[in-house]
């Protein structure tokens, strides 16, 4: 039997597979046993009520999906009182994803979410920062450090920083998150893109642009995980285009300790369970006793050439 357990900082996970924020809800329990996952990651919650973006919010593209949901949210009190109790009977650690418009709001939100039942906080710093003309916090090392350090001061829970792939220097941003006190980084969120409806000659999404996810972005996310693993010592959770057990192996070889699955679950609700089975079968076929042994095995002796 393959040992699928991994550790993300102080959190012990039964296996490395978990949902990506925004691609999962408690209703998935009607399809499969949620206790089979390594962790449970909630949709991002915001301090204020949010309606979300204009419709259409989702568009299918070749080998992926565009979304511009806009993080609709009923606020933190609703999340703490209504959502957290839904997961009380489940064994995987509950990771609360949080999004905010300013550094101060991020810090206050993290403090408010540090309640019994929440095992870790995932700071979605790939969301727009109103103090920096709407650019995502994780676009630069400075704004990343400011947000993560402010959150770190307000919570003792494990803190994961979710980075954006739209930055020009993912390694510097990853180092800034680590220096500011993040216990892990999630690499990465969706890539900014758009599509056009050839019947209307207008952008397909109501918000014009949105985040590209799915298999199309896997090589980019994989490259970023590899780059981050070369410069940080904290665990990395890989995210981007994972739809098979072999994808999980690739991300772990690149340096990820665990992974998040998003778009694949929209296609097949039980995708994460299938991915787990494929991961176990891969390891069994190759005599790999512990999946944790795969982490960063693809490292190289020298720094890869920058293109």
C-alpha cells in the first residue's frame, strides 16, 4: 500500500489532493466522501458583501475555461456561522480562502476567520489591490510582503499565500511571501485572458477579461512551481491544469508538496477521487512507497537558463 500522506508545514494531510478555491463546495459531498481528500479549501470569502461581476461569467475555450466570477460573497459573519459548521464532521483540515481590497482589510479578515473549525487560511493575494490601482497584491514583491506580513500579525493559523501567474517575477514574489511569514505558497491562480463571440463580435465575458484555467495552463503553472521550489524552503501547493494522477506526479517532481484541482471538477464532479486513484496506481506500478518521496525530484544541479 502506498503512503499518500504529506505535510504542508504543521498540517498533516492524508494525501496531497485538495480542491482549488472557487471550484468546490460542501455539496460535493453528495457525489463522493469528502473525507477522502487531503484538505478542503473553501471559495474565497470577503469582508464585505459582494455581488460579483456581470454575466456571462464563464466561457469555454480550447483546452480550458475562462471565468470572471468576481468573488461574490455573503461576508465573513455568514461564513463563520453558516459555512464552517458544514464541515465540522469531516476529517480533512478546512482551509478558509480569503480575499480583500486592502492590506488592512486582509489583516482584519484573517483575524475574524481564525476560529475553531478553520485549520489554515489561504490568502488570495492574486486578487486586485485597490491601494495599487487594482493590480493584484502578488504582482510585486513589495505588495506581497505588505499583505502577507499584515495577515501574519493577526493570525496564528497556518498561512498559505496564493500567488498570481500574471507577475513578471514569480520567484521574487515567492521569496517575499516566505520572508513575510507565509507557511506555504499556492502556485498559482488563473492567467488573464479573453475570448470573443463571433456571433456578436463582442467579448464573451461580461467583464471582458477573465482568468484562464484548465489543461492549457498546466505547463506554465508547472514551470512556476519549479522556479519557486528553487528559491523557497516553505511547502508549495501546485495549482493549474491538473486533471490526472500523472499531472500530480509532475507537479510534485517539480517541487509541489500537494496540489489543488479546479476546472477538472467542473467537467466531472468526482475528478479528485479519480485523480487520487491514478496517483496511487502510478506509485504502485513503480514501487514508490511514499508519495512524499517525489517532491522536487526533478531539481537540477544548476540554475536553469532564463529565456
